[in-house]
C-alpha cells in the first residue's frame, strides 16, 4: 500500500506569514495563553504569532509512491503527526497519524462473523505451508492471514469464519500439541 492510497488531498494550506490562528491543527496549543488571572498571564500572547513560529523545520516530506510503512517510520523518527506529500516539487496531499491508524484498523479488522486465531510457530517459512494445508484439509476458509513476531516468537494470525473457528483450532492444535492456538476473540467490526 502506497502513501497515495491513504493521503488526504487536496490540502488546505496557509503561508508562513499567516497568523497562527489561520492554521488549523494541534500546534496551536503551543500559543494558548495561560488562564486569565493566572500567575503567568500575558495579555494577547498569541497576537503576532505567525505560522512560521509554529512550523517544524526542516520540513520532512514523503513521496506519494512511498510505502505507508516508510511514512510511519518517518513520522515516528521525527516525532511529527503528519507529513506533506510532495511529487515533483509540488504538494499533492498530506498523510497523518490518523490516516495510518485507519490503515492499521482496516488491515487487522475482524468482521462480526469472523474469528481471529493466533498460531505460535517455530519458523514462519517452515510452518506456514502446514498451517494452510491443515485448514484447507479441514474445509476451513482462510479469510485473512498475517505473519508476525511476538517478542522472540514467530506467529501466524488467521481470520476464519466464526462458525468454523472451533474446528480450525482443533486442527491447528493437532499440529502442535505443545503450543495451543490462541483465540484472539471475535470482533464486531469497525464500529466498536
């Protein structure tokens, strides 16, 4: 998945000389004056504060063709909540933490008639074919599959129809009696 698939476009922009209140976003918290009558009250603290005073510099940008995980890594490394998306020197969008969180939720969502199973394995490369074959032989549909590392443990996470989850667990437990399949439970979808 690429940044272009999740970015917001078009983008509302303001220039660096615009008053701070013209720039929507959380950076405005930094110019909020203290409570009236407070010990450090400074009248009109935000008057004269311009967007340039709030901007993070240098501006970190991302290409629309970059993988979303690259954008997430940039945001984490530079501790920013959004990145301008720039193609050929032109602003084409913005990608924010909210955009990336939405992707995360969509990738790992489990519907109301689905169940998630987590199978610890010795090696994803060695054990994935056996896990898939076991479910196929049991007649269980695989609706989703992710591989992951849980600490030092490799695991395969599967999404199966809820009605077939018990049969799938039994079949997978038979593969590894020493490491039972963990049921991650059933979600009721995106609305929770």
